């Protein structure tokens, strides 16, 4: 749009109806862009109720729209507002459009949902398209089982947006690992917009979290057990706890990060059980998971996108126990990564025998590391995104050094 006198702007939309994945991915991309281009400002639109618990670097900020949660049967409802869902969606759509009008982004990056939650960004996409902004759809490496994704996008009428509105489609993975658009019928002109970036490398952030207190570190070596947001992680936490209860001699202590969206009753029960186990500690939430991941000797997780990126980035032996509902995304990612030798996968067979988990926990730190498998471009996602943004905006503006008082201009 070129209206900002040498400074560029990127607006990122993340609907965030459940969990932490969308927010953390958008935060990672925003920080990478801000560090890459000193002439760039990034604003994130998010519905996450805990976005304020995360820290953001200079030239990155957020606007929070009213929160919405997804119910088990697939419907949505307001998180806190005592009004109807349609009215809440209308308010969100208006905030999104007004923010875009005022911010005047050069690039609008939409995370995962081509038209936003229940179509809430469609009008904003159309408006920004008419103003010359670059429209980008960002997708994780796996969306869902192909037939399910095809049915969902048909129901949401997503394909016309990819064909007519978006200038580029970024997939944060590699086609030799997962084909995110498998099963989606798109014309060649639309497929030409697709760029596989590679996975998004993560790095440590420091020793204090956003509240200024130290990131909790157990004695090393320890096993980190994380369920992401935790809303669907109770079965994994229970399985790991039963392993330590059945086999107190597991040689590695465990730190269980329960997740901020786990039910409080489940959190309370797990905390009580862990308190009786000398080798197990629990915390509810840590916004700087990268620091815990970097210090761990091994990782047990469900297999969400961000955790997978962290496992690769910090080169950690990992066990993935993926969920299979409401989406097959985690299972597909875990199965493919396991077949390549990047991680170990253990499917939940419904019995969740503690002895089976204990055996894996005993050997986990000695398991093969992801770096022993060579895959070209595996963690090149952020540099690739920087190059794609540069191609749209042009070379970054280089700030001239400021002259000290009394200095002469040559």
C-alpha cells in the first residue's frame, strides 16, 4: 500500500478459539519479521484470553477481540460475554475491519482459516484487496485427514477465497513430510501461489517469564511432559503419572506442564497425585516453553505443531502420543515424523498401560535425536518467510546512524 513513509506494516489474524497453537505460531512469525526488518511494525489480532501473558518484542503488539470457545459438538459460544454468538461474531468482525482500516497494513496474514472464524474476515479481505495490500493465508503442515479437510472447506466455501482473494499461500512445513492441501481440488493458478517454507525454528528467550519470575527448572536431566493448551491433554498426563506411580525407579524426574485450558478439577487432581511422587513436579502454564524444552533431556507431548517445531529446534528425543479427535492432524504428523525417524510415536490404545509408558520414559533420553535424520530445509521456515515478505515489500530500509551533537555532515 506504500502509505507509511519508509515503514511497512503487517497485520496478522489468529482466531484462537481453543488452545495456544495459533497464537504462539503468530507470535513467532511476528518476532522473526520484526527482528529481520527494522522498518516493520506488526500487529496481531487475536481472540486468545491469555495473550496478555505473553511478552512481545519492540514493534510487535496485539489487539484482542472478544473470546469465543468451541464446544465439544462443534458449535461456538462467547467465552465471557453474556450475549449471543452471532452478535459476538459481529462485534469481532467489526473490530477486525476497523483495525485493518486504521492500521493500513501492507500485508495481511491470516492464520489457518481462509475466511476467518465463521467468515469474520471476509469483508476485511475484500477491503484490503481493493486497497492493494498483499493477502497471505498461512497454514500449518497438516490440517486434517484429506477427506475431512475437503468436506470442511467445501462447507465453509473456502476455495473461492484461495482462488480470487489471496496472493500467496504459505505452508509452514515441507511437502516431503506432509502435503497440507492433499485432497483439495484447486486450479493450477492457485497451486502456483503455494510456498512450503519449512518448519519454524524456535530459540530460547531468557531465564525469566513475562511476570519477571524465573522459569521453573527441575534438577537435570529431566523429562518435560507438555500438552500444549491442555484442554484435551488429561489422558496423557494421567498416563505419565500412572507410569511414575507404578515404577518409582524411573531414573529421570518429570516436569508436567498441565496447560492453562485444562479443567481446574483435572488440574487439582493431577497436582495432588504429583505431590506424592518425589520425581514429579507440575506447573499449570509457562509462556516461555522454549526455555524448558531446551533444558529437558527428553520430551513427551501430544504432537501439536508448535511443540513439534520445538522438538526439532532443540534436537530433543521425543515421544508423541497424538490425539485423534476432533481432528487427525496430530496423528498424521506424529505418524509421518515417526516413519522418518524424527520422533517415537505411541498410539493411545485405550488401555494406557503404565508399564508401557514407564519403559519408554526409562529409555527416552537415549533415543535417537532428530538431527541424526538429514532433511534439507527442515527448519528454514522463518528465513523463508522473511524472504517472501521482502519480495513483496522490497529490501528493508536501512536506518542511517544518528549524528552526535556538533558532528558535521560530509
